[in-house]
C-alpha cells in the first residue's frame, strides 16, 4: 500500500495499482447527455431536456450500470434514476435545498451527529453516479476536509465523546476514496477505544462492482471494528452477475451487509417490484434495512410517493414475505432523535 502518496487525494489517483479497474470505470463513465441518449437511442426531446436539467446537477453514470438498460426505453426504472428530466426544473412547494437539516447537524467540518451513539463522517462529496433524487445535490461539499491532517479535528471530537460506539463513513460515497486513504482513516478510527463498529454507506458495489477489491476489503475488515456495509439498491434489475460477485465478496469477508432503498415513483413504487427486490436480497444474504421516503429536495418532486401509498405497499409486502425480508419505511426529518418510522 502507498499510504503516503495517495493520502491527500480524495479520489482515484494514478499511483494506485494498475489492477484497479474501478478507477478506469470512473474515467470512462458517461457525463454527456448526448452520449447517453445516443447509446440508449432515446427520442430527441429526452436529450434536450437532459441537457437543460443537467446544468443544475450534472449527469454522471458508469457504463456498467448503463449496460443493464435496454435501448429505446426512456421510462426504464434504472434509466429514470440517472437521466435528467424536464420535471427537475419544476418548482414544487415544500421542496428545498436542505430538506433534512444536515447543515444544522454539522458539528465540525465533515462530521454530522444527528443521532445518539453514531457519528457520520462526510468523507467525500463525490459519487460513482449522480442519482437524480439525491438530497445531497446541494450539499456544501466544499467544506469536506481534504487532506489527512484536516481529519484530525473530526477524529478528536469522536475521541472526546465516549457515547459514540459507531462511526459511519458516508458522503458522497466513501468508497470513492483510494484504498490507502480508507485504510489510514479506519486505522485511526480503530485507535479510539470506545468505537466498536464501522459502517460504510455506499452505492459502489452496485454501480462499479469491480470496486470491491481485496485491498478494499482489508480496510473494511482488517481492524478490531465490527464491519457493516449498507449498500443502496432500488430495483431488482440492478443486481446482475457482477453485483452478485461483489456482494458475495463483501459478505464472505465477514461484513454484515444491509440494503437501503429509496421509494421512487415510476421506479420501484410497486409491491411486485419491491417483493422481488427483497427476495433477491435475502437470497444473497443481504438484509433489507430501510426503504426511505424521498427527502424533499428541490428538483425531485416527480419522484414522490404519498405516505398512504407507501404504507400500503409495505403492509402488502409484510403479507407476502418473511419478517426479516421487509425493510422499515423511514423518513429523515430535521431535528428528530431518530429517523421517523412510518411502517
Ligand atoms: C441515517 C443517519 C444515521 C444512521 O441512522 P440509522 O438509523 O442508525 O441507520 C446516522 N447519522 C445521520 C446523520 C443519518 O442521517
Ligand atoms: S450514490 Fe447516494 S449520495 Fe451519491 S448521488 Fe446517489 S443517492 Fe446521492
């Protein structure tokens, strides 16, 4: 490992070993609405809308993910998650730029502490995909500490608070950091005696499954901390052979793997779709943890599902599936002591 050279970089660097295919995937990812529309043979009006809507929050999607979407299907549930639509430009009452009160919960640069015993570190602003519904599209990521030395105050805060027994690495996507950076961060966290668990919130195993390398796994399971990984899969069609391989590697490494999904109109707001997602997950040893009601962030109004409808879907799921296969329906709320559990 080259702890020194890559330590101050936030994302993939050329100094990582050549076998890191995932970094090549990031470089090759689609950033241009024209190219996406061309590959998927979408009608011209979608391309024009995507060009306009992507000026607000740009398009970014790895080719691995795009490969799961057949051409000529503008309404495909995977495409809807990544294609900027004209609807994003609509102003919807109640939708704002900081819907979950994250700015208030910011203890110090990079550290969010909203809930008892858990500290969440925003370790990077970047992701392997730009999900159109994401509440972090307006997050002030400029304030994320960059170099290793800038994380000192955050680690000191955690060290000073013996009530914290779990550290969550989030972002952005924490697995966008290079392995050496992750390793040194987890080593430092493991040195704080009262911290017992390390949790990673990531979409990379689904977006770029080759990200799950042996070196990455070492940073996850190589300390005394009990490792949890919360992946983010919204639709059963996101799970292909490569994703299965990545999930298996994570679980075989000893991590507890959970899934969180976001309930999205036109993507997964159907009992059959979610039933099939939850079945696939438990068959893979992944426990469905949360299904989130949408955070009401500007530009995402068209994805919202009403609470009544959401609760009906969960109740129907409960009648079809084993208890452990039904995720809790939750919502983030500013100032609450926990996520609000709706069902
Ligand atoms: C969601 C969240 C957590 C984790 O909550 P769990 O209910 O333990 O999954 C921690 N911190 C913040 C800021 C969160 O938004
Ligand atoms: S991967 Fe997660 S943080 Fe990144 S854009 Fe998607 S939902 Fe947002």
